[in-house]
């Protein structure tokens, strides 16, 4: 990802809008790549361009036909010519109607299918990226890629592109027409071009800058809005609704101010352009009168110049307004391309092999650190035999979750190797890796959908009966069946329909359904009551008799039930052994255990 | 009510909402309309002057007349430039003001809406209301002044044409009603499609959002393909809807050019024959032609406005739908104060409560907590512990029975007073993207740093906060430094402590605190709980033991109570929930066996 070119990074959307302005070079590259991507659509694009040209030509031809009808029909009293031009006009109008209809459909089909492809492609790529990418990038920014960035192009697709082509056609057509009519008068008329050019250049720069500011303020405002929604329960719990509404008012008014600034810029620019047009008419009348007097041109020429002038100035104004749409679509594409160019850090090696169905996990002299940070794991070695159950304990920040992430290949180690059944995880196919090794994170993250659908995440091809069996095996099926809609209960966004513990149960049921060779539970039971926790763990144990389990636990009672316990401290493997062995060693674990059991038996004061 | 009737009703409400949002901008609307009229008149006058200059100046070769018209054109040009400046500015000003005000109104309302509403609502959809829907509304508002002045001009032109030749005028204008008919039909048809499209876009961003936010699950289970399939479905429905909408646009928009062209053909043909029959001057024909040409642009704008207004009204209708939702939890008409000397005595009297859809979660729930007492609520997962905690600050209202704080029914106290006297630590910790100190001082933003630090120390947060890069000024939350679950919980405890509430509720507030910290947190909590009433929901014996009394919740009411040890001795269910004392032949390392 290209870093933002400075500015504050206060909002998830804030920073992405800073790099909005593309340099000419970048714009060119984006366009080239877009053209390459559009290869399958090229024929259709060509056809639609023809349709638009045809339609524009028809619309432009109308007034000319009227002129001919008057000059060749009425003035010389020729009713046949009049009828001819009238019917020609009718024909042209019908033609324009048909082509207009076809071109709107054709452009929409190209644009919308392209956007659909883009969405799917970017999303697929996004999901293939490594964990470190997701930990670096904020959710809001990534969502914006697939929503507001793609939608920025939607406007272009719907109306912008057609208008763009039409306006250029009209402008060029009118320009050619005036030069063909009288190059002398055309040259004089073009005197108004320099002021329009200077004003347009100023407008483009000023509005670009103001527009960036607007986008940034919108980003900040959206972030406040989103936070106000996500945190509404906390806001209400502390009676801070008014204060938070005031806070939103600030960012909201800031967005207004930035918008008004762009309005001021437009307010300055358009009078200049319009007055230049009026100046053009004055020049045509004054100079034209003189040229007629000198016998250089006929009166009719002056008349048609006045008519054509409008066709020169309208497009200039329209194009200035379209410029922002184009600009933001270009910037959006650029960002999407950047995302597509980000290489997945965890990719499948060519010639990768499937992991064996069961096997021992070996963590061999593994060191690891995040991004460019210092090592958080120092040469850790640990073996988990097939069917063994091992608990990781240690203070917060010791590196337990990090070890869990390495074991599931969310990250690759800096040095050392993680093997499963003797195969280096880096040599394994991603598919087999995800099937054999499954991690259940602490937050029982649920997707919108029913309970059944959420359990099925563990194994998408599972039948309803298998899903039910997994829930049954955990001993939680009855609990959910008792809900009014049973297993078909919609859990709602993030599972807000369920209690925190119930969410963890659903995510544990996924693991039971997936039935992996190695199960990693990263505090996956912290919100359960210990009774349920124990029952669930036993059920998992029974299910996974032949399977290995790595469990990160904060309750020592959970750890104590494991076959072996590994104590992690400051990124080092401090102790490892069975509960009884470690107690006998009287080391770190023993003292933890002593204070834990002491706390369990404290009498209320 | 049928869907269609409801939709029509919402659209009408949408129009009303738009009108009420623009109303405060009256002055600017009038200015804009005036400027628009002046501007358009100037645009008409200038070509007329040019024509006059050609007829009266250039044709006879009169330099003085030419000069006169050149000067006149340049002067009227100034008026036109001024007109365009004012009309543009007022249009922007009206629409941005309307947009800002509407968004503010929506936000303020959302902030007040009850929990049950937010349970049902999807963040993505609400964001869409406040963002893309408001922009849709804006599109109409911004065209408003110009359209009004266009209509004035239109009527004026029609009158002039009628005066010249009624027959020709009727012929020329005959297509207008048709245009109106098609525009109305179009707007009716496209409204539901654009609504559906917006909905699909919302669903699509929902899939993206959950895949990114839940990426650990997606990757952990290798569910990338599943999510991709879901996204593809959404992207396909977006495509389908967008194509349907495009088809409708393609049926309508070209008509906006076509129908006036038909009028021009009619004038040329019928008017031409009138001229040939000497019933009409050629100059009049030219003028009719010019009028129609002049009307094309305003007509096209009006057509676009009609097309857009259907979308906008639908969007405004969706916003209205939220604004019309009344907060279910409201301030009483005559709020009673909480007794100033109260110590936070809590009473639940035969409380019955169930979430909107389901059966009652609490049924016959009775509990009295003395002022200053600490009571732990224990129950199995999903038994309703959190629900009990939610009833106290009126996040939900009871279906039956009463909840009293210091002898006053919570429904009779001003909401703000009630909630400020209750501090709650949620089981899902939510922190704002702000500095540590701002997060802790959330309830009391002007609290001095000393107070913030004191609260942090009490919650056991100070020790790790001072190790953060910018200490108390470190930005945390989604956009900031990522803290571990236990650290987040401790910040949340500090936040509740600093509010200095009468009643403190800790809902599983120590679940992620690691065992090495257990001891310190315990000591800290003990201090925090002094002099206030505390409800503790916890699964750890160490935390439960902080309470004076423990109640056991099952099947919606309390089934046993006593001290931790009494319950351990007397209640099989209690032992089971805490996984203590149950016989367990299978596990050789069962904690009880190693207990001294
Ligand atoms: N995504 C991350 N980026 C940078 N540092 C991280 C990240 N996740 C964890 N860390 C750091 O790595 C260390 C180990 O963290 P973690 O494995 O989460 O510990 P534990 O699970 O034992 O609490 C900590 O110092 C933590 O701050
Ligand atoms: N927002 C909600 N909407 C509907 N049902 C809910 C909601 N929150 C919780 N529930 C249901 O109410 C019951 C009690 O939940 P809760 O009080 O959170 O349990 P506990 O805190 O004891 O684990 C559960 O069955 C849960 O599914
Ligand atoms: Mg709970």
C-alpha cells in the first residue's frame, strides 16, 4: 500500500482520501491498466461508443435540418423540400431515441458487469492476504475499498461517461463548424479562450484541493458517525448522548464548511466562464459587423456563430463539473489496483503437498516478531504429540496468542520451523492446512445469519444433520433448540441476539464440526460458566480423542486438566510438564497455582 | 398495510421531510429563484440583442447601432454573471445546509433510540441512511431553486406562444403532458428498484464488513470460499438491480430529448405550411423554434429532477422511517429525583422480561440488594445474568413487575440521572478511538488527569498504561494501539469507576484478566466497591468471593442464595456451574484433588 502523503490519520476513511490527487504519471498508468482489464469488454465498448456518437450526431443534426427546411423550403416556397426536411428530422429524432436507449443499456451493462467483476476480484484477493495485512489496515478502510471506492465509479458508469463523450463531441464539432464557416471570425472568437483556460486551470486546482478537504472531512464525519453507532450502548449507559451529539455536530459542521468552500470556488469560476461567453457574442457582433462591412463574410455567418457559441461553452462548463467525478473514480481505481498489487504473505508454494490426516506438531526453534518490531518469541521449541492436549499459560503479552497464530500459519516464523506430521507448514497446501489445523479465537465472532449457518462455517458442505450432530456432541443442541426459532434463529449482526457465552458455544460447535487434527483454542471459553466450559471441553476431548489440542487459558483450572502445561513468559518457553511435575518443580507455575487456589478459597470479607 | 401502500406512504412522508428540511432556508430559496429568473432572462435577452444587432445594425451597416448593442450585451452579461453566481451559491448553500441539518437530526435521534432498536438495526444500513440516502435527498434539493425559476420561465414562454398562435402553441406544447406522464410513470417504477439496489449495496458492504472484522474466523476455518460465494451472490444481485434500473432509465431519458424534437418537427411542418399558406410570418416561426430550443434545457433539467426526485423521496422515506421510530424508553413526564442520601438500595419485584421475539428470560425475579452491599449473580451461560444488569439502567423496560433504586421505580426517574448514578462494565468491552485518558474520563470529560490516574490505578490499569508509547495520551480503540482483552477490560472498569456511581455493575468484567493479575485486580476491586452497591456477574470464584452474598439464577428467577461457601456446600447446581466439587473420575489433574 502506498503511504498517505501526510495529514492526519484520525479517521478510518480520513487517510485514504489524502492521496486522492493522482499525478499525471499515475493517472496514465491507471488508465492503461484499466484498458488492459477491460479487454473482454472492448468490442462492446467500441459499439457503445459508436452508439453514443451516433446519438449525439442525431441530436446535433436537428437544428441544422430545421435551418435547411426554412432556407430551402420556406424561403423559396418549396413544400416538398419542407416535407422532406420535416420527415428527415422526425427520422433522425427516432434514430436518436433508439440509439439513446441502446447506448444507455450498453454502457450500463459494460460498467456494471465490470464493477461486479472488480468487486469479486478485489474481495477474493483481499481474503487471500495475510493476517499482518488485516492487523495493519483498519476495517473501515478495507470496507471502503469495496463500497465507496467502487461506488465512486458507479456514478461515472451511470451517467458520467456518456456525458463526457457527448460533451467532447459537441465541443469538437462546434469548433470544426466555426472554422469551416469562417476562419477569420473563428480566430477572433477564440480570443475568449485564454481567460477561460486560465480560469479553468485555477478552478481545477482550487477545487481539487477543496475537494480533497471535503473527502477528508467526510471521512472524519463518517468515522464519528460509525463510532456513535457502534458505541451507542456505552454512550447511553453513561448518559453522554448530548455530548456525543455535540461532538458529531462539530465534525458535521466541519464537513459543511468544507463543502461551502467548494461552493465559493464554483461561485467564482462560473461567472467568469459565462461572461467569457457573453464577451464572445459581443466580439462576434462587433468584429462580425466589421467583417460584413468589409465584405469578408455574409450576415448568415454571424448568425450561425451566435448559435454555435453556445455549443462551445456549454461543454466546457459540463466538463469542469464532470472533472471531479472522473478524478475521484481514477483515485478509487488507483487504490483498488494498489490493493490488488499487495502480495499475499502466506501463499501456497508450488508443489505444495497435503498435510497428513494426523500427526504431531513440532515447533522447532521458532523466533518471531510482528512487522519490523522486535522478536516477541525467542527460539521456542515445543512438541505436541498426536492426541495430546497442551495448555499455554502465562501473563498477558507473553506471546501465547502469537504462538497460536504461528501454529495455524497466520504468520510464518522469522526463523525456525513449524511442522505438522513432519511436514513444514510452508510446504503444505493452504486447503489441507485449514482442514487439519483449526483455531477458535476468543471473541465468538458470528456472521449475520442463522445459528445453523454459523456452525456450518466450520465445514461448508456439512448437512443439517451433521451440523445438528456437532451441536449435540458439544451438548448444546438442546439449549439452542429451545429458542423460539430453534437453530434457525437469526443471530443478527455480530450475534447480538445471543449472550456472549452462547456466541462462544456456537463458535466452538464450528470447531466440532470441522473436526480438525489439531485444534487451537485461544481463550475460546472465557465467557462460559466453568461448568459449561468443562462440559464442552470434555465433549471436545471425546470428539478429538485422536486429535491434539492446544489451549490458551486464563483459568488455571482449565490448564490443570491438560496433559501438559507450557508456561510462556516474555516470549520464552519458561517451563513445560504435567501439572504435578510443574508443582513439584516449584517454579513459576507452582506459584501461579498457589495464588490461584488461594484466591478460589478466599472467604468473603 | 400492503407493501405498496406503505411505500407510497413513506414516499409522501419523504417529501414532507424534505420540505421541512428546506423550510428554514426560505430566504435562500427565494434569492436563488430570483437569481435563477434573472439569469435565465438575461440568457434570453442576449441572443435577442444579438438578433436585433444583426437586423438593425449589421444589415443596414450602421456602426453606431452595432456599438450600442455590443455595449448592451456586455452590460446584460454582467447581470447574467451575477445571476449565475447567486443562483449557484444559493443552491449549494440550501442543499449543504439541508444535508447537514438532516444528518444531525438523524444522529441525535439514533443516539436516543433504545437498545432494542439497535439490536435489530444493522450498522451498515444505518450508515447508508446517514450517508448515501442523505446524498440522494441532496440531489433534489440542489436543483430546487433552478427548477422553480425554470418553471416560471416555462409558464411565461407558454403564455407568449399562446398569444402568437394558439394552434401552433398547442401543437408545440402538446408533447409536454406526455413528457409529464412518462416522467411520473418512470418515477413510480424506478423508486422500488432503486430502493432494492440500495438495500443490496448495504447487504454487500455487510458481507465485506463481517469478513474483514471476522477475518480470524474466516482464515481459522478456511472459510474464504464461503465468504466469496456470499459476496458473489450479493454482487450479482447488485448487478441485476443496477441493470433493471438502467433499463428503466434507458426507456425514459431519451424521451426527454425525443419529445421536444417532435415539437420542433411539428412546428417546422405545420408552421411551415402555415407560412406557405401565408397564415404565419416566417419570423414568428423562427421565434417558436427558438422558444422550443430554449425550453429544451429547462425541460431536460425538470425531467432529470423528476427522475431523481423519485429516488430522493424513497431515500427520504427511509430516513423518515427511523425518525418516526419513537424511543421506547423515555423520560417520565414528571421525573422524581433519586433520594440524595440514598446508598443505592436495589429492588427487583417479581420482574418479568423477555426480548421482543422470545419467551421471558426473567420470570418472577425477586432480588433486594441493600445500599452498599455487594451481590454476585451466578448462573449458567444464557441464564439471564446480563439481562438483569440491563434492566437496572433501563436499557430495556420490564414487561411486568418493578425495578427500584433507593425506593424509586426506575421508570419514574429522569433517564440521565438514573444512568449517571449507575456505572456498568459491559461484558463486550467497547472503547472509543480516542486517548486512554479520554476513554477513562468518558462520563466526566473535564476530570483532571489526577482523577483519571486514580481511577486507572483502582482498576489496575495504570501499570500498563504508563508503559504505552504516549502513556495516557496513547490513542486506543479500532484506530489506535491494540490492547489485549484483559487490558481493555481494565480500562472499562476505570471508566465506570471514574463516573463514581451509586451502583456499580461488573458484567463478567474480569473474564480476560490473566491469572497473574488476578490477585491485584481483586485488591483493587475491593477498594472500588467500598461505599457503593455492586452487582457482580462472574464465573471465577476469586471474583465471586468479593461479594457479600451470592444469588443463583436459573429459569428466570433466583433459586438459591447465600455466601459463596454456603452455596458451595448446599447447592449442587452451584457447584456444577463453577465446576467445583463435582466428581470427575476421568481427569487426573482435577483442581480439587490438588487443593490443600
Ligand atoms: N498484531 C500485532 N502487532 C504488533 N505487536 C503485536 C501484535 N499482536 C501482539 N503483539 C505483541 O506481541 C507480544 C505478544 O502478544 P500475544 O501473543 O498477544 O500475548 P498473549 O497472547 O500471551 O497475551 C505483545 O508484546 C504484544 O504487544
Ligand atoms: N438482544 C437480545 N435479543 C434477544 N435475545 C437476547 C438478547 N440478548 C440475550 N438474549 C437471550 O436472552 C437469554 C439471556 O441472555 P443473557 O442475559 O445475556 O445471559 P447470560 O448473561 O446469563 O449469559 C439468552 O437465551 C439469550 O439468547
Ligand atoms: Mg452475560
